[in-house]
C-alpha cells in the first residue's frame, strides 16, 4: 500500500470509524431516501435488479432499496458503519447483505451488478484523485454493460469559497510535496484530522468518462426535488452514468 492509499484509510477512519459516527449514521439511516434519490432510483434502476450501495454507511439507501424489491448489497470500508447497518437489520422488514469492503478493491465478479450508487457525496470523503479514480474503475468493472451508476457530488457553492480558497492559497507556501489539491479541505474534528473534497465539475466528468462511465443525466438535487431544499445538507449534483 502506498502513502496516499494509507492516508486515505486514516482520514476516512478518523471521520467514520468512531462511536460518534456510529450513533450519527444510525440516526441518518432512519431518515431513509431523499426524494431526489427516490426519483432517480425508480427511473434508472430496473426493479428486481442487483444493486450495489458503495460507502453504504449504516444503510440509509440500502434498506429502502431492499424494501423496493431490489437485491441490495451494501459495502463500507469502516467496520463501525457495517456494525450499525447490522444492528438496524435486526428490525428490518427486508434485509440487504452488508460487507466490510474497500471500494478501491471490490471482492465481486466483473459484470455482476445491474446498478450501483455512491450517495451523500461519499466519493468526496476519499483522499487523492488516484483513489477516487480506482473506485470509479472498480464500479465500472462490477457493473454489467449498460448498468447504471448514480453518484452524488458536492459542487462549488459561494459559501464554500472562503474555506477552500484559504487552505489552497496557504498550501502554495508549503514545500511541493505538502501542497494540497484544488478543492481539498483538511480540518480537525474531535481532535482528529478529517478530509473533504469538492471537485471541479469538469474534472469529475473526465474521471467518470475515463473510467468507462457515460453520463446520461445530471441535475442539481434541489432542482430535482423542492422537498430536498429543506434538508440540512448543502445542495449537491447528481450524475447518472451508464457503463459503455
Ligand atoms: C458520507 S458517508 C455516506 C453514508 C451513506 N451512504 C448515507 O447516505 O448515509 C460516506 C461513506 O463512505 C464510506 N467510504 C469512504 N471511503 C470508502 C471506501 N474506499 N470503500 C468503501 N466505503 C468507503 C465511509 O466509510 C462512509 O460510511
């Protein structure tokens, strides 16, 4: 494992592999699907299909997929998240399969899923473009031809600007190997270093396309659903892709 791969794990564990995150994501899982997700899932995933929920957390999306009649499988790199999903599964009417798995190296056969979803800006939790690219290539590998992938991603909002611009400009003063990429943000939470990335849309589009995923639809969440404007989280962009 190289240094970027190691750092990626550490940054994700600091944020999601903790008792606080377990409580938070169990309660988030109980809120179920956003209306925008519901619209896209029903339109782009064929009912009954085998669907992979990447970075499933405690199953906010995986449980509703199973309830709707999909064969849902959730994977997450953090055992606290999978532990939470398994706790919620005890009282669930439809029980998906959950696996502790790194999306950079999925233990699934080629062409074995009809659809995949990486929700709630999950790809932005992954440090380093190489790692994000690996996940998209793995997603493409496990999808069957014409299989669909739904991705949500943050986009640059004016209110992000001071946070990201300050760290990017400061990093220009650092030695080359310590400079951060555009859209990278490091911050301290509960005494631990955490990370989040807001991509330039054109970079993300070229990353998707170079992974073999054609974008067939994209729209901002708050344009897709008026109800979602009332959610606590910032607006995001949805990309629906199809394996070439
Ligand atoms: C923002 S949370 C979203 C959780 C869930 N999808 C939801 O909507 O509540 C992102 C999730 O991605 C997971 N994750 C990050 N990197 C991953 C990787 N390389 N492989 C699998 N899961 C990963 C994190 O552990 C975290 O649970």
